[in-house]
C-alpha cells in the first residue's frame, strides 16, 4: 500500500477552504446572519464528540439508578469520584471520571419512536417552519467551520456501511452532510494506483476542473458543484489516510479503549479530534432492549464504560477537554416498568444524558426524577434546552445567531427553550 | 372590402378545411410542444440542442450507451435534414434498445434489491418484442407463470418476500411498492391512519391493497416462485387516531372491493400444491390474479406509466416526485399528462411508440444550456433540457465505448459481469432508494480516481482510444479524443489546451491517458445533458 508523505499532512484550513471554495463557494459562513461573529468562532477551535447509543440506553442501568425501588431492577448503584453522586455499578471506570462530567437527569422529550425520534433529537426538535433542520453535527459544521484537520468538519464513525450522508444537512445544503466511515474504515479506492504519481494526479485533476468550468458556463451550477465537492473530498481524505491506521498507536491505548468495535471506534474518534476535526460522532447500536434488558446492559455498558472513561482520561491528559464538548445520549430513555420479556420499552418522559468539557460544569448532576424514576420532579428539559446549552458552550449565542435560509431567518435552537445555566461553569 | 368578422369566418373555414382534409390530429410530438409552450408564460425556451448534444442524449436514453466515434462522425457529417428522426427510429429498433429498457425497468422496479437471470431474460424478451405495458404489468402482478417466457416475472414479488436476517418479510413494503410503481401513489404513511398531509391517501386504500398480499408467500427464491394460500379472512384495521374497527377485502385504490368466494376447506385449489415438486398449486380464487386484472383498469395506471416514461426521457416527471400523484401535488402540465395517458391507452400501451413521439418533440430536443441572459433553471417548465442521471449500467457501457474497449470486453460475458458489479457498487444507490437525480458520491469519485479497472481501460491496446490517439499527430488528438468521449468536437481553446499539454509532457502515452481520464471524470461525461 502506498501511503502518503508526512509533509502532505500540513494542510491548513485555508487550503481546505480554498479547494472546496473553488467547487462550492466554500464551507463559508455565507448563510449566517452575523459573519463577524462567525469569524471569531473560527479562531477558538472548539470541537464536539457526540456519542450516540442508538435504540436508547436505560437511564436506570446507567446514569440514574434507583436500586431497591419498584422498577429499580437488579443492578446496584456505586459511588463516584464526586461525593454524593451515584451511578450504576456497570460503570465503574466512568465513576472514577465523574468529577469531569455533568449528568442531566431531567430530560423530557416528545417522541417515543425510533424512526422519527433519532432525527427529531439530533435536529434539536425545532419549531415546525416547513423546513428540514440540520442534524447537530451539520449545524456545528456550519457554525464552527472545518477546523485545521484538512478533513470535512462532520465525521461519523459507525458500525455497518459508510459514505457521505448529505441528508443530515437539511436546508443547509448537501455540503454540510456527514462523512461516515463504516466499521471505522476508510472508503475503498482511496490509494492512488502505483502507475500514477502525485504530480500526474494533480495534473489530471486540474484538467478535469477546467473541463467542468467550461461545461458550467451556460448551465445550472449544481451538477458541477456537486461533482467538484466529492472529488475534493476524495483528495482531502486520501491525504489523511494515516489517521485510520490504529496499529501505529501504542498497544496500551488499544487495550485501554477495549478490543471491541466501540473501543476501536472511540480510539479512532480520539485520533480525528487530535487531528482537529470539528465534529466527530460515534455510534453504538443495539440498545433497544425490549427483551432481556438487564443481561443486555450488563454485557454492553461495560464496553461503553471502558472506552468512554479512557476517552475522558485522555482528553483531560491532553488538555483537550477545555475545548472539546463531549455529549453522550440516545433518542430516549427506557420505561421504568419492566415488561413481560424482562425488558424495558421506550420512555421519553424522564431520562438522562452525560456531557463534559468545553466549559461545562464539572462533577454535577442537574435535575431529578421521582423515587420510582417515572417522571421528572425538577424543571423538565427538552432537547431544545440542550441545544441552547451546547451552542452556548461552543461560544455561539443561540438567541442572537440565526441561519439565513435563502432570506428566511431561522433560529438555531427552539425559541421556547433556554440555556440550562446550572450546566455552565 | 371584406368586413373583419367575415374575414375571421373565412379563416376559420380554411383552418377547418385543412384540419378535416388531413383528417388526423397533428402527431403527438407536436401536441407535446404546443402544450409545453402554452405553459411557458413568456419565458424563453432553450434553443434546440446541436446535433452532437442530441445524438449523445438519444443514444443514452434509447440505447443506454454513448455512440461510437464512427457513429458520431457519420451523424455529424450527414446533411440529411431528416437525420434526427431517422436516428430515433434506428435506435428504437436497434439491438441495444431492449437491453437499455431492461436496465431502466430493472432499476426502477427492483431498486437495487438484487437480480435474477430469469428476471433479466423476462425483461429483455418483453422489450425485444415491445410487449404492451399493461400486459407486462399483468404478468408481473399475477405472481404466477406457466410459460418459459414469463418465468422470471414473479421475481418482483419473490425478492421482496425474502427475509433479511431476523426480519420478517416486508408485506407493508411490498404493498407500498405496488402502489408506487404501478399506480404512482405512495401509501406508506396511510398504513396506520389516513395520511396526515395528503388528503387523497386513505388508510382504507392502503389496507385494501395490503389485503391482496396477506396470503402470499415465498415458494422458491431460486425459481423464482411465490405461492398463495386461500383467502379466508378480511384485513381488520383501526386508525391510531380512532377506535372504530374496520375491515376490508382486497381492493385496488379507487375501485370496488372484490367479493371473495367461499370455498369449503380442501376445495380451494384448482391444482393442489405439491411440496415435492415445489409447485405452489393454483387457487380457484387468486387475489393476485384479480390484482393483475384490475390494476391496469385503474385510471391511475396509465397516468403513472406515461409519467414514468416521460421521466425516462426528460429527467423529471410531469407529476414529481413520481410516486406522489394526488390533488395537492398537481401535474406541472395537466393537459399534457391527460393527453399522454389517453394516447398511450389508444395505442395499446405501446412503450416504444410513446418514447419515439417524445424523442421527436422539440421539447425533448432542447439544449441543456440555459437561454441567453437567463440564470435560473426552472425544472418543471421543461423549457431547458434536464441534466439527467446516468445510471451505473449506462456509465459502464459508455466508459467502455469511450475508451474503445466495448467490443473487446463484450466478447467475455464474465468481463462485463465483473465490471458491471464494480460500477453498480460505485454508482448505484443503496437498495430501496429510487435513482432519480444526478447525485455524485464520494465512492463514485474514488472509483474513477483510483480503481485499477478504470486505469486498465486506458492502457493502449490495438484499436482502443489511447492507442489510436498515440498514433495521431498532436494537432489531431483533440478531435478524436473529444468525439470519442464527449461525442462532440473540441472548441478552439480545447484543441490548443490539448496541444499545449502534449507539448509539455515527455511521456506522451501517459499524457494521453491523463487527458482521456480527465474527460471521463468530467461532469459533462457523467451526466446525460
């Protein structure tokens, strides 16, 4: 395999912007109403790690245990590094990182179906204005720009298939879509054939670009822009092929994150964050435990625990947690009531998430559920409140920043929700 | 002096006389143009495409491949004013037409779920004999075949009845697809309640259609063959918004519920199933046979068919999206859709005839370049040609044609098959996603950039593109190159760009390969404009 040379990695954001701009008008701040604010944001190098436990992790077997109660289930709660905060016993390693984390135990959202729920949560459940809102990753890609990685701003590491998912971007347009690496692998055909030197490659690409410019002279620009975008992305990606080679990392790192898909994908995510990618999403599937909920969680949560705790530890050690916002959540929680299949069903009424970094308060719990865990007893927070909070942590004022959708101003977070101040340091 | 009113009367008389003396309405192609222009609202239409643009488009649409360099040269040199019409006839009766139609209908009907040799044979032979569309629909929808010729037809069902992993066979998905593909209505969101946004789509329509399939099962995926169990129970349903229990037997949307005859247990079959022979038997009353009989009688059937054939040629439906025919999503040209449907039925669902009429219209033959001084493209106006998606198969054939490797590769069926699977992997949508618009993908770009199979086609071999170019002097290269790959002559600038490039490079073959690659990777090559 022909790998690229180290000097090729010194690709600045300017180059990335420049090359994409040639095809697409750039990942610019063109449809934001406050370009000056956007310029400041770019300098801060804020990043996001978004961990998605698809299907719905049980809050009772993770962040909000209720041992010894009617619906508590068989698992115990354990103390954490923060006195007074207890989490489920299947999270021993994360418990030792609790002083870096913030738990939200008062989520109350509106959708209890997967198909609608995943998109609804990740789009921030905005007010219906007849447009499709971007996923959080596309929104951040838009608002923060691509960072210094020379890679697209929104990357998704997931089991299964990969590819470019333009649908995530909604009205922002396909270029803010998400580049997914299926099974954490780079896409096929990423390496130049031996017969083509780097110089030859640049020469043929330039010829191609000139042809496209001539073709588009009297035609709608869309086709040429879209083609230019994927060719540019292919080039950017090829130059960072090194990132995918986890064998270059110390054996100890690989052990700490765990010898399983989620562990490997989290380690890869750390690499992408270190490389400067703005938004990295990692998915884990199979959390929809309608049957055998407790065995499933006893099997799956420890794997999560291992990789998640290792990630927090590493972000702290590298001083990155000040700039990286870590969020871990699902589309909803699970019912306190245990069903006939020893499972728990969908429960958007009272559930939890964990977050950290980027100025979030450390070692706190926000919100409370009742003794049975069935409902929230403090103020209920919808996903819109979280969007307000996350944007604020990223240095984006959700009340002042708006998208400009072809002249239609659109708020970046639900206007009926607000920042959760207790989460901000 | 003749008074104006009298003059007007005489004019009417003359028009009437001419009309009745020819005793026929103008050809459909002209009526298409009149109806499209009537809706232009003063907007300028693009001029007609030049011969090169027309030729490439007609080849891609009707033969599924770009023309060879010889064919292109001959057509451009031909001074016959009727050469376009002759070319359309030639392509419609040519050997590539059935293959192209089989590819298009396969992608449309199966949406990349998989393939089957018998199914391909069925499609190919049907288009080779220009089988009427209503007959094809009946053969596909009845789910049953008793002749060698239609043996592959049940694949439409059998593939959809296969189970994927732990998932049960997707009956709601099958119901939805029959509605979408044969009637142009997507009833998915009317499964559990009346459609929330589309008033015309009722839960009862979905459930009535669903009732046809409740007793269908996969008999043998290899054959392919499906079976039907006796219909004993109507479908019961409740809207999630209500409490009233309703029930329905099989019913095609917009038509009457079908009476299901009662047979005593054991007497339902005209021919009993035989497990040893994998024979599913024949019911005395088969809901699928009724479905096959009734769907083509629905008004929606012809309208959906002509809309999809219009899309094939024009890149967009008169009703768009193609599977959302309803009153809130009206056709862009209602009279045109009515006319096409009426004429299609009058011509006995003759696909080839309809495609020929569309191809001869000026509307089809317009340039994809916007009219002078116009910046905005109005897709639903059909005043400028759409840049159409080139499917994975069209792209494969065209890359082979352009590189001069078509004949050589065609001699080995295995060569085409393996290349096709590479192109499908790189350029087709994932299963169950319709292929409607040009949407370049990262994997497609990477394939063209770096896959060895593409590079191999640029290695000089006797008579192929790079070999031919290598034997030409620098000032003749551009013409051969552009005509072979882009089916047009180069501009003066392009000619000097090629000459300059060759002059700069020491390795001439390599330089020719790079020039050829750049054309193959260009947007101009990868869309049907």
